[in-house]
């Protein structure tokens, strides 16, 4: 008894590809009626949503970079203070007044950097709050 091939007698449909499907252009919207193009409106809303979503990320990234710069400068000031303090401990010399003046300037710089580190996040937070308020004013459906 000869075995029959499995596909014999069965109809196997050919898989339809994109080339086989008919393509019909979408009908154009009547612009003469003064109706806005819904695609353009949707893209405008989408671009605004993306802007509102990404702006805080960029602001926080900028804040982190700025705080990193402040920390680096603060570290350099600390290194200079340590070097000047060691020079002062060596004993009295002709440069004692100059070294003391440099130490007081470095102390002032350190205080200014401390203030900048404390105030900069508050400034960025205020800007973020302003962005949220602007987004609420722009979109009446804000949740």
C-alpha cells in the first residue's frame, strides 16, 4: 500500500502579502469647510505633551551637572585651604599676612558656593512649578 502525501486532497491557502493586498488611498478631508486637519491637531498635542514631559528631565539633568561643578570647585577650595594651612603651621614668615588673606578669601568662596548649592535647587524647583502651571493653563483637560 503506497502512502499518500499529506497535502494531497487538502487545499492550502497561499499567505497574502502586502504586495497582494489592494491599496486604496485615503480620501482627503475637505479643507474648504474650514475644519482643522485632525492629524495636524493630534501632532500638535503630541509635541506639546512630549515637551512638557521632557522639560523637567532636562532641567534636573542640568541641575545635577551644575551641582557636580559646585562640588568640584568646593573640593579644590578645600585642597587650597589644606595647603595654605600647612604653610602657616610651618612657622612665622614674611608671607604670613598674605597666607591669612588668602585663607579668608577661600572661606568667602566656600560660603558663596554653599549658598549656591542651597539656592540653585530651589530656583529649579520654582521653574518646574511654573512649567506645570503653564501646562495646566494650556490644556483644560489636565488631570
